[in-house]
C-alpha cells in the first residue's frame, strides 16, 4: 500500500479584527509569541489571545484611516533555529497582505518570539514599520549568530520592553536597538519601569504608545512628543526612553 504523503502545513491570516474598512490603506499583521523550539501546530485561540486586545484597539481606532488588522497563525509553534519558521510565516503574511489589499504599507507587530519574527522579517518590501513588544532575542555569544539588523534600514522601528522582564532579556533588545540605530535613525525603544514580560502593569500606556506609533507610520498622524523625542535622540537616550505612567491620556482629549 502506498504511503500517504504528509500534509503540507501553511500559515494563514485570521479574520480581520473589527469591521474591515471600505477601502484598505494600511495593514497591521500581529505576530503572537511562540517557543524557541517546537514543531507542534499552535492553537489559534491561545496564540491570538496574547495580541487580541492590541489588535482590537488598533482596528477600532484606525478604521477611519482604512486600517485592517490580522493575526498571523503560524505553521509551527517554534522558531526552530536556522529554519526561523516564525519569520518565514511573517514574510508570507506580508506577501498575502499585498495579494489581498494591493500596494499598501504594512506594519509587523509582534510579542515575545513574535517580536523577533517582526524584526527579522522587517526587510520585506511591503513593510514600512515594525513594533516589537518584549522581543525574545538569542543570547549574545551563544551558538546562534547575532540577530541581523540591516534589513531594518528604511523602516521605522519601535521596541518596548519591561525592565523587570524575567522571560526575555531587556538588555538584549537595547543592544539590538543600538546596532540598528547606527544604520537607521528611525529606531526608538521605550522602557516600562518595573513591568514584566506581559507588560500588564502599564497595559493602557503600552496600547496607547503602539496606537500612536502605528497611526504615525501608516497614516502620517502626528507622533506624540515622547515618540518624536525618542526617534530624534541619539543613543542611549532614545533607546532607554521611559514610558510615563498615564501616557496616552492627553492624546484622547
């Protein structure tokens, strides 16, 4: 009896978060966190849960500008070394956004290992910006080569990290941002004082920061003064910008 071929796994985009605009002018692709090594297929519900609140907020506030937001559902739960499966799926998702919506700017937005995928796939032609929240990055001096940054040239990049993150090292994201800033001035990084990996203590401030940044990079909305200052400041000031308690309150007035 002939052996059945193993089905080929494919990534996919989840249903748009919130009502789709009549005309799409920009796309946010949300990249959930993942594992360092795993060939299991992730649960769509559990994976999306980590980024759903951000996606709903962005979809709601950006709809009038023509923003559509999708969660990327990976083929595998893990990064898996040199295969970089999550980054491959992020690049596929950018291709799919172009196929569906045409020549519109794409912002890759990831959490944890998804933040690493967003940074790695940021060189895609359709991508004009990257948001990496508490990105997982390989330890320096380990078996893996240093995380590349040349692909981020010409993109606007926001990294946000809690100073008390026990799962992903905030110092590694600072060092990556410092290397990226040498070739690309449009890199900024915010530190959330005393917050952990989930950035839950200052959740509203983090969501407001991401909303302000995405509105600026995709639709030319004014950046808040802290984002302007972080982008303009030389290292290390613009890469250790504190996220102030209450950020975003004045933006809603």
